[in-house]
């Protein structure tokens, strides 16, 4: 049974990016298939307990091949799933070049925002939609940002939020890493058109809030797939391409 929503509780959010050793593709086909089946089994079992989504980054990045997005109310679950994945035979051929841990929380800026497109929603629960792509990147602000008054930061974020609301097809999931990981935030945007996300990011560049950004890279374009498709794409199996 998939994870049930627990109102009022914050969630742990983990983005784990994997890179496959090139020599793995030289193994006999039957060995690779057995390894893929074992890893898929682990992912699918955990998807019955937590929110788990799979993504391919084949063709969009050269340093990672796929990503597993896990959301849980228990940090122990995050560690247990990672341990099981690393216990598979295929894990001997995998590296994790990037790994981000974060949590959900209410956004003080969104709660106080009263501009165009205002709506009421909780930031405590991650609820992914059926979008084709997930755009992920870590974000850290310069320390000067926190030296601004609350009013100045709210005004800057009002501009930022208002711009984002002009792209209703792009859904933002903001999670927080203060004290948990090297970055301060992990931003993940769901959407169906990479071009719309490109336009959104470009339009946000001149904003006051963006001027206080220290780092917002690397950026990952991730294609939503099943666990099986995620691994099949490592060995030449392609997703259905529209005519």
C-alpha cells in the first residue's frame, strides 16, 4: 500500500542520482537483465511503503544516468531504502555523483503573498502530478539575503512568486536542507514542456531575489519513467517517440 498522507507531519525528501559504470554494459545480457530485475524489485517494494518516483537523465546529462525520488515521513526509511539499493548486485556498478536530502515545511513567503494567483495550499506534503518532466536543482542564498529585513525579503519574493504564477503549467516543490545537507533548498519543478521552464528561469534572472543567489547548479532535466523503463534505457531501450 502506498504511503498515506499524514496531515501536519513534515516529510523527508531524497533525490539520488546514479551513474552506471561503462564496463557494466559489457556484461552478458542475461547478467544485466538479472541485475536490473533485482534493483527494480527493491524500488517497487519501497513504492508500496513510501512515495517513490523514477526518472531517466539519459541524453540530458553526461554525469548521471537516472534518478530516484523518495518521499517519506521517516528518515529511517530513506536510509533503509538506500541500504537495500546498495545491497543489490547492480549497485557494484553504480556511483552516486549527486545526492540531496531535504524536508518539507510551510513557506512564510507564500503564506504572506497576496498578489496575482494567490491560493491556499500546504507545503508539508509532496503530491507529484502526472507530468512528463522534473527539473531539479540545489539552491543556496548569499548570507546578505538573511541580513535584509523581513519586509524587504517578502517584497522580493512577492515579485518572484508573481512571475512563477504566470506559468501555471509549471508546478514547484520547494524543500529545505538547512542543517541536513550542503545546500539550503532543493527545488523541483514538474512540467510537460522544457521550453516553458526555460522561459520561466530566464524571466526570473533579473529579479531581486535571484540577485541574492549564491549557487543554483547543477540543474537536472529528468524524464518520468517506470522503474523498469529507467533501467531499460541504460542499454538501448528507447521510450515510445511520437511520430
